[in-house]
C-alpha cells in the first residue's frame, strides 16, 4: 500500500534563503509539528551522506535514523528516515515563483511499518495537514526574519 503526500506554499524569500533554512535539520524543532530533538551524528558540512538522529513523539516516543540522500542547493533536499513508521523519504523542492520561492514538502512511505499500515486511514488524513502546518511554520519563520 503506497502512501505519498505532498503540499506546497510560496514564501517571500529567495530560494537560497529558504534552502539554507530547511536544509539545516537542527532547526526542525523551530517549525516541525512534532517538535523533534535533532542530533547530527556525522562530521563535516551538510551534504549527501550526512546523518542525524531525531527523537519524536508522533504516535508515541521514538528515535529515527536520518540520512541526507540528495542535496542540491537552492533546488532540492531529500532525507531517508528509518524508524518506527518504517522507511520514509521526506523531501523539499524549491522553485522560483512570482518573486518568491515555491516550497514543496513531500513524504513517501517506501516501506511502511505494520503499525503505520494498520493506521493508514489516520495517516492519510493527518499527513497532508501536518505537511501544510510545517510549511506554514517555515514560511512564518523565514518571512519574520526578513
């Protein structure tokens, strides 16, 4: 059972500024709906192969392993997450739009855990709203700092 979700918003800021914000995963607690704690677990600058651990409380307490799998400044930032929900791909895509930046946030359940599959009707209802809430929070943070 494939589950893929995607939402978009336009932010009044450059793609470089938006990318710098969303690709700094340690800022996730500022805008994420579930207020995850984030720890970078690899050395060096952020790029493909950078790893993190996140502690969250979505549908119970859990720690996920996160790896950056795509890093194209100003264009795309992709993360693979392995945790209680299963194997999930999360991404941000950026595009110029009307003097601002269209930011798309997506989530693709590559291999959902049994619990995620069982609760898929709830996930299908909650995930799009969660993505949009995250985007609204990101927009608010970035535009407030202008």
